[in-house]
């Protein structure tokens, strides 16, 4: 059995085959084909509200995928949404975000859910992400996870009647149902 090649950011950045990848523990993971329409709708809707906050409050910067989040040389992830508070703006570079954003959001899909809940959650925690939001279009729900002593802990699980409230974004209140409105 041959040795698995460990890749780093420079190898990842040099790829030019038209496909999207993440780099996890030096292993190149090809991302599934373009996400389903509802996935993109939800990610875009959330970005609208986070970007609006950026414009009105100015306490951070909002990004929507694709954006490279470079956690270490062999770990490059592409979350669906991120919010980088002003105290972390120094992490933003030409390459992407080099370190843990303040808030990371993944919109779940069957192809990625186990990785989003598993290894990616561990990596985000290890790199000081403060809040991790998981949005599930299938159940129209949102899980707000916050840093605990050794892992993310569930602060709230919200259905469409709930409201997203972040400890990091004073005054930000987003009814979950708005993410799914057409």
C-alpha cells in the first residue's frame, strides 16, 4: 500500500481542473456538484442579513461561499457563510481567511452533513471559531453551537417559529422562517 500524499495550501491553490475542493488534514476532498437550489437560497438569504448588518453596524465582515478558510497549511475549508468580527479582520488576506472566523455557518446536505458535524466541527473548534451554525433545509431548522470547554455545545435548536440570536452580534435577531421565504 502506497503512502498517501499530504498536501498543503500551495498544492490546493495550484489546482486548475475546474472542480471545487476542501483540504482536510492534508487530504484533498472533492466537493459534491453544485449544491441544490434550496441550499443556495438559504445560504444567500443568510448572507443578505449578515451583509446588511455589516453595512449598518460595521462590527464585522460577511462572506458567502466560495471563500477559502485556511486553518493551517493542510486544512482549507469552504463554509457556506462566515462572519469575521472586527477584532479578527487581520485574518482576511488575498488568499481568503487565514484562521478561524468568528462565526461559521454550514448549510447541511446529505452529501456533507456527517463531515460538517464531525471533522469540520472539530477543526473549527480547534481554530477558535466562536459560534458554529448548522442550517438544515430538510427540516427547516437551525442549530446554534457555541464554544464549550472542549467542543461546541448546542445553545439552541430552532424551527421556523424560532429566532436566531447570536451572543456575538448584539441586536441581531433573524426569524428562521425568513431564511426560507420566497
